């Protein structure tokens, strides 16, 4: 039982960290989007959006 709880806790921790990373990356991309678009965009067609 204890090993199963440890595995579950580890999975929840990984999921929590992954969600934080996704949210952080999204906010950073949203904040730095004007700087990226002013340079012409990273990929062609990005500056048109």
C-alpha cells in the first residue's frame, strides 16, 4: 500500500510541475509575443496573426 501511495504522489507531483511549466511557458510567450512579432516572428506567417 505504501509503495502505491508513493508512486501516486510522485505522479501527482510530476503532473503539478508539468502544469506549472505549461502555464509559465504560456504566460512568457504571451508577454514576449510583441517583442517576437516586432522582429518578424520566429516562423514565417507568425507575424500575420
